[in-house]
C-alpha cells in the first residue's frame, strides 16, 4: 500500500506574499489533518507522553517560522549547534537526491530556540 499526502497552494498567494509565507501555510496544511485527528482521538494517557511545549503547540495555532540557509554545510553547522545543546529536530532527507534538504524542530518555547535563528533570513524574506 502506498500512502501519500496531497497539499495544494494558491499561486496568487505566493505571488502576493512570497514563498516564505506560503511555505509556512503548507506546513500548516501538512500538520493540521494529523493534529486534528489527535485532538479528537487522543487519550489523556497519550497526551501525557508529550512534553509541555509540544502539547501546548498541538492545542494552539501551530505557529511556524521558515528560515533558510545557503547550503548543506550551513544546515549541517546548525544541526551541530542544535545537537550540542540538546535541541530536538527531525532531519528530512529527500529520497530522490539522497540529501538532507531541511530540518524541523519539535515545538519549543520561542525564547529557548530563537537565538539559533537570529542571524538567519526568513525564507523568501
């Protein structure tokens, strides 16, 4: 069985607000169907397994910031800093090219992780 998620974006929004804006909206579109199911079907026992930040984020508005790095060494440098400080993230390796393309941090209190991104540029910004 092959399972896929399909996500559709409006071109006029991209042209009006830029790619960074729509990238965050696409992230919302990807996470929302799963999180909606979790909110409806999640037991209290399962919810207790989540850390406080993730639980608050899941029950909130899914705030996302999308930043860019210039290249793979830039992304690897960031992951090294995050690893050194115990910041949890998921690495996304695109199967067709077999390379790390992006990372996604688990939800954190903004004050905890914002310093890692201060010198970075918002995607499309």
